[in-house]
C-alpha cells in the first residue's frame, strides 16, 4: 500500500510539472482553485503563472482561435516574412501593449533589438508610441549588437517579475527549439508577457504558445469619409494556437479607444460600379471608341489655380 501511495504521489508531481511546462494548471490544482473560489477550501497563494490569464483582443473569432486571447504570462511569436513589414509588426505589438496597459494600468515594457534589425527597420520612435496610444515613459529600449546578446537580454527580462512585457526583435535569425523553450519557461515562471518579433523569417518549430504571421493591410475608411485615410490595419494569419486551429483575419486598431476591431468584409463593394474590366485612361486625349472609329480630339483646358 505504501508503495502504491508513493507511485501515485510521484505521478501527481509529474503531472504538475508537465502542466507547468505547458502553461496550465494540473487537475489537482484546478480543483483546489475551484474549491477556494467557492469558499470550500482555505485561501492559498498562487504563483505568477497561475494568476495570469489571457488578454482578449476584442475580436471574438480571433480570441476564440487563440484560446481566449493573447497569453499574458508566456511566450508569443510574431513573424513577418519581409523585413519591410517590420514597422507593421512593431505597430501591432505596440497596439497589443497599449491595449494591455489600458486594461491593467501602466506596466514597464522592455524592447530589445539587435543591430541588423535596427539597421534595416529603424528604431522605436517615441511620438509614434504616443500616436498609437502607448505612453513612451513606459518603454525601456535595449540596443544590442548580436543575436546572442539579444537572446541573453530577452531571457533576463523575462526572468524579472517587475517587467510587464518583453519583446525581442530579430532579423533573419534562426532559433532552435531549446532556445524558445527556455524563453517560454522563464516567462511562465516570472509571469511576464514575452514576444519574439522575427523579421524576414519562414515558419520554424517554436515553443511559443501562439505564432502569428503578420503583414500590413490597406487602411480602411472611417464613417462616411470614404476618400480619407482610415485606421491602421493588419492581415493576421494564426499559424499556431492552443487548440491547433488556424485562420486569417483583417484587424484594425482604434488608437483613440485603444481597441481592436475586425474589418467587415469588403468584397464586392465596388462590383456594381464596374462589373467588367475597365481600360486605363489614355495619356493624351480621350480613349478610342469601342467601334474603332477615330474621334476628333477636343482641346484640353489648362490647369486652373485654386482661389
């Protein structure tokens, strides 16, 4: 009997370790937490990972696909296939952080970038942070020379419980699974929200809980101002999620209200105006008639200066 009890205790401990690695509660801990919430068991102190939840982006279909939203205590990955999409990827991450700060108050953010990424994509611009809705005073920028230094600084930031979020920006740097696993474990232990921003990369195996492929989308419209420039938007491809499901979304960011919104379907909006392909306008004079007959060119008025 004693041997059986020892085996059960060891199995229970192994289940807890596996649950901790996967970033969830074991069955025993989940039951204990339920009993505490119902007043049927004494209160106990939960670790950072056990307290943390997920940050809903406010796009129901995307949040469901991500298992409730962005993990607040763990590792996520944003992948941009082209280096030229670096600003778009950074903007999306900063919008997430602004959304998080609006929900949880001011949190310190550590942004780490290696030299090649800064040389190709530039650096964080403080007025741009304010424009997207994030207080520049909350961001600590760390500039390093090599990918190895960037990864070391990222792991150090993920291990600090006082850090709200840490981002590591790298360009065309391949990481093995053990490196991302170390980062994921450190983030879960300390309760830090971590993101790898990987530029110019194809999909690789990763221990990140979620991976999003991101590219810029054309700005939409605001209200009735069809000719104006609308809110910033992204095309988001969910490549990895908790439930294993994937999908593609076009999401806009409202910096004033600090909320995301899924762009409504725009397919066919202009179909009624031009149901068939339209030839481009001629560079000089009117286009030829459909029958092929020549037309007499009318005198073209000169440019008038606006008064």
